[in-house]
């Protein structure tokens, strides 16, 4: 079953997130304004050309691959990011102290976007919050840290948008929020996973402390029409 994580975006768009997907049987992408990710059944030249043909003008997409991909010339390759994919291997459900956690909703979106722009954990759009379960910590009415859910290739659920304001690093906020996220996923009989840049040593140590283990290398490609 774990092989769906080799292609998590495609399998999210064909299972847990099929209701917010567009495209064909082999080439899918999220509804605009939710998130900028695309999932291809295989990362072939043919499927990348199909994505180009069926998507709106000037679309920007992020897609993942375990192995290097040659990008067709019609696409503008903006960047590629080398990552680790982690999966939760812990033996127990965390029991975090939930005091101080705030459930984030539509009224918080502007603050969430500002924090993402500052810390760059990955794309976050006006409707990304619809992917669910965003929690945060406020300090003096400022959003200091947050995380939520993103890809849902059932039964796996990705934790994403893990970020802390630079003024509040080292206070344990991310650890507390991540414990809560892991607990919620496990209580639904789902399996947590996540992605992180392979040079982000601080985050890697944090995830390992929580019970995550590296499952595989992954490459994120950011392309624009």
C-alpha cells in the first residue's frame, strides 16, 4: 500500500481529494486557488504535454518525482527542490498539551499567507485552508506558528505548511503543533507523512524526534506555462 507515496499528489487527486481535482485519468491538478500542485500517473513527456494543453494560460504547477525528469521546452522550469519524504513510524499516539492552540479558519487566511510568505514552507493560496485542520499559536495577537494538512492519498495524510515566525523560533511551538497534527491523523486511523528540504537540518531533527523516519528522496519541480 505504501507505494502510493511514491506518487502522493496523483493518488491524492484520485482518492481523498478527487472532489477538488481537474484533468484526465492520467493527468490531474487541484482546483485553482486551493493549491498549485499537479499529479501525473507517470512523469512522462506525454503527460507533461497534456498538462500544458488542458490547464489555464500562465498556470504554475508543482509536481513531485522520485527520479529526475526532463521538462519539455514549452514549460519554463522555475526551480527544483531536493527533499526527503518522511513517514510516521512512532509506536504511540502523542498526547500534546492543546492549550494555546487556535483552530485557524477563513478569518485567519491573510495572516497565514503572510507567515508563509515570510518563512517559505511551500505554496499557500486563498483556498488552501480548505485542505483542513490548520492549527496555530498566537503571541500578542500575531500568528507565531502553524501547520495543517495537504495531500490525502488515502489512508495517508500529509502534514504541511509547518512554519514559525522568525521572532518565535526555539520556543517549541512547531513541536507542539506537530504533535497535535499527528494525533488527529492517527485517531482517524490514517498515517501521517510529510516532505522537507533535504538541507533543512533543524526540521529534519524535529521530525525524527516526533517519530518520523525518512522513507525516500523526492524532487519537487516548479513549472510555469
